[in-house]
C-alpha cells in the first residue's frame, strides 16, 4: 500500500525490492495494486507485477481497499518504537 512512487525505486532500502512484485505475481497469480502519483520528478516507473490506479478519491480508495484480501505495506516500516520512559 503506497501513494508515493518513490517507495518503489530500485536501490533504496525499502521493505520489498521492485523485482519482488513481478516474481510474486508470477508465482502466485496475485495482482498487486497501488494508487501512486509521480513524486520523483517525472520518473514514474511502476515495477512489473503492479497495477497503478493513480491517486484516488477517499471514497474510491476505501472501496478498492475493501476488496483487498491482503494489505502489503511498502517503504521502510518502523520495526520498533523506543520508549521515552
């Protein structure tokens, strides 16, 4: 799940490398979708195995999300939160 195309760039330390989506889609038949806009300066490069709906309204996004079987987060998710105590 992402709205930022920057989270799909090769060479960055993201949760999933761009080649993951194509390989997983081919191996399982799963269709990965996202709603991303170009936020990397005219280089919107969606990896194979992903279908981009572009930016969606809140209603359209909620509708698409409600039809998902699994939600996969991208980017570099926080693995822990340090306590301030």
